[in-house]
């Protein structure tokens, strides 16, 4: 495999194409179930035709959880005593608490206040609030509006349904030449939030297109678009044994659209292949990245790394969730997510995938240093500085002991792994390195 296979030459693979997809997905009202999730997956299927939509019925037992009732909403308004509409679902879908039960009530301001939500620290923002697992209802408004609400009778109207249905997720399997699997997980369960929601599926979609375009793949890629938390739990309950025996590395892709920072949140123990690859790539491409302990977890790494599950999964992000001021408010819009922010995240993640494709553990096939000159891998005339490229080959072989993989050796040499891909392939082609998949080599003569 080449160090960087080209992305398909289509408008959709450009930075503006990524932002165009973000604009299409942004207005959709998503929650952990419902038609918004299905609508989102159908749009993604235009970019990934092999993406499969899976439905899991309400009431399905998944470890300690059950799939909840399906929620859908058509309209909602909160009307003040003077007739002014102060919250309208049609204007901003964050105005309604997600999973609100249907209501049509008249009530006083005092009776209404427990059902109102605002953010005093961001008085101009509408907060994002949920009430998934206990029947409730509510409206979200800016704190500026809330502080100026007049006394009198208000009318609260929410046209929604909560009934037996399904939890929906998308799954795409991109086969490779081996059953070594890489898990890529992103979530599709938030309404109009750009960095915290839309950036993940957008970057994941274009990363999947990149992987599909590779001329050959060693790894098989399992890519899932799921509702956060309950979706991961459902998926693990269906596939746990397979995942535990096949997944060599995995990444949760969330908050990958802004221009402010790069972040990495380690797996529970911080010692997996995914951790090693993420740290290596970020060290060489974005050395100022922010590293977070697993104690700062907040997305689906919580489920994938849980004891007994123990999948080798970490998170690669731009600015981490909860660490930027617009998080979980209406201010997290498409001004936060930029073309360059999306493209930067894709660039980092492509390098992570390239490293996973190439990260194998080689063993040298010769005793002592090999004779490189007769293989045209060393200059025939010795002169100061002329053999620098050959020295890299020798250094690679010096650490190819069956214990150090490509990333380990790149770290020892202080070089980006992708600068060594060709050198490893050259040595393997000359039968100076062997792979564990092959029968144990007969040691060659020098």
C-alpha cells in the first residue's frame, strides 16, 4: 500500500464537499431514536452506498439496558401571555428538550419555570438538554429571554410521539486481505450541533471513502454510525465476541471540525495499538496536541473500554467535547466547524489509517548485517555522507527482532512512520525481513 493513496477525485472529497455535507446534516433533528437518525443515514448512503441501516426493536435487552421507546417530533411552541412565540421548534430544534412527551397545556410562569432551561454563563445561547429515560418535557431558551418573561398564562405545545419502534444505526464493513479489524465509531444522535455532532459523521464518511479507494488493504474496517451511549451498548451486545477477537485498534471520532486544537483521549489503560498510533501521528503532524487521561472520558470510549469489553479504542479529536465554550448550545453552529478544521482532522486520521495498514512486526532473516551492496542497496563507492539512506535500512533491520513493530522502530529512529514505509517494503521485497504470517524463514547467507 502506498503511504498516501489519493482520495477519490470527486467534488465530495474536497474540503468544500465536506462542509457541504455538514450543511445538509446540520438542520436535522436527531435523537437516540427516530426518523432524524434514519434521514441522516440515508444522506450518508449517498456517499457510502454500502452503508447498511440496522433497526433494533424497542425493549431489546442489551446488557444492563433496554432499547427505549422511539421518539419523533413534528412541532412545538411556547407562547407568552401576550401571544409572542418565545420558543419554536421550527426555528431551532434545540428549543425542545430531547425526548419531550407530548403536551398541550396552559400554565403560569411559576408552573412553567421547572420546564424551562437556560444557560446563565452564555445568556445568548440556547442550551441542549435531554430527558431520555424518564418521561418529562421542557423548552430551552436563552437566559436573556428567560430573565424578561412576563407574568401571566403561557401555552406549551409539543406535538411528539413516544411509542414502540426501533433504535437505528448504520454499519459499513470495508474488507481487507486479513481479518485484522479497525473499528471506527461516530455518533448520530444530537440535533443541530455542528462540532459535537455533525463533524464526526462527516469526517468518518470521507475517511471511509479514502479507505474504499485504497488499491489494497491489509486491515478490514468496521465503521459504525450510532446513537451515543445506548447505540454503543446495543452494538456491543450484538457483536462483542467478534469484536474482542478481531479488532486490533479503534477510534471514536467526535468533535473533529473546529480550527482551535488537536486532542487525544487515551484508552482505559493507554497502552493499545490505537494509543500508540494516535500519539505517533499527532506528535509528528500536530506536536502541540492536548492529551487527556481516560478519567476525562465522555463519549463512547466509555463503553468500548469498559472492563470485560476491553477493546483497544481511543479518541482523536480537534477541540475535545466540553472544552470549548459553545459546547452543547446553539452557538455550536457551522461557524465553529470550518472547511480547514474538517480537512485537518481527515489528514490526521488518514495518517493513522496508513500507519495501521503498515504497522507489522518484522524479523530480520540474516545473521549480522546483510551485504547490501550486491543487492544495490548500498553505494559501490564509500564516501562521507553518501550512505545515509542505506544507514536507515540497516537501522530498521537492527531493531527488527520480532518484538518491535514499525511504530516502535520509527519512534526509536525519531522519524515519522510514513517516511519508513518504503524502506520496510524494500527490505521485505529483498527477503531481508520476514512477517509472522509467513512460515519461519531459513536464515539467509550474507
